[in-house]
């Protein structure tokens, strides 16, 4: 009698333990009693790798992120202003404008007999600027202005350094191993060469020109020109000018 009672108690205990284990291991149902989706279970369900991260202490959930506008691009966080009310303080510099500095220092350089003797009769200003605006400038170059000229007669680059007191500090000349980029002043000079040529003056009389440095034979410097009637319209005429000799190498209409 006692053994039957103990057996019944043991069976009941085992059944209860099995049921508890099944309840623990059974995944949460993703559908409700009526077959409808269980939204909470679907939202809370996580892949095994995320469960492992969560168990390790990683916060996987926080406040819900909402955006303004259904198709706004770039996305804008709801309640966060897209513009800042901060206005940067703009402190004007003590130097003249870039154009004024270029013109003034050009006059300083060309007024120096030393510079003119190195430049020769045919030259162009290619680039200029304050040296302390250059990231690679040294501490000793502060408040110095640099002008890069090109001497067409010798095909050399002439570097002139001036001071705010409008004095020439240094002049150096070196062969143009790599041709520096063209300037607007040089392009205008090339256009003027073409306009003075009687063979092409009439063809480009009412046209605008633009140009770019182009390779050529030998050490001479060449500019390639295109002429058009209005901006963003097809080019009507092209030409190549040898700036070292001051002569037109090739020119022809494109239409």
C-alpha cells in the first residue's frame, strides 16, 4: 500500500517536472489564440546571436527612433532641428583682398630691375599668394608673398618673394622640369596672339576664348585654345599656341 502511494507520488512529480521543463524550453508563440499575429512576440523575438549578446550585457533596445517625413532625404530625426542657430563669428583679415594683393605685389616685382633682368621681355604670372597660407610654409616665411612667373625665352620658372613692406626679398630661376599650370593672364596672352594673327583674326572676332596647358615637342610651352559664342555652347574654333615663341602652331574652325 505504501509502495503504491510512493510510486504515484513519484510519477506525479516526474510529470510536473517534465511539464515545467517543457514550459521553460517551449518558444513563445508567435500567433495568438485566434490565429492572429502576436505583435509583441514578433517584436521581442531575437536571433540566437543577439540573445547571446543581450545575456552578455549589451543593451539591444532603447527608445524608438522616429523620423519626420515619409520620404525625406536625408532622413531627419523627429524633434531634432535640422539647422543650427549658431552663427560663426567672421573676423575680417588685416590684409587686402586676394586680387588687390596679387596686383600690388605684381607691381612691386616688376618694378625691381633685378626681377626684370631675370624675367626677360616675354613672361606671364602663373600663381601668387601669401606663403603663410600654405600648409607647408615654414615659420620664417610668415607674411611673405610669393609670385611664380614663367620666362618664355628661357623656359624657366621664376620665383619672386616680396614682403608686406613691398620689397623684393628673393628671386630664383630654375628650368621647368614640370610645366606649371596656366593662369588666366597667360590664357589671355595666348588669345591676344591669335587675335593679332591676320589669318585667324576674322574667324574669332566675335568669339570668347578659354585655354589650357597642353603637351608639345621639346621644352617649349604650349596652350590649347577653344573659342565659342556663348557659355555652355559648342566650341566653334580651336588653336594651339607656342607661348615660348609667341606663334600660332595650329588653328582651324570646328563647325
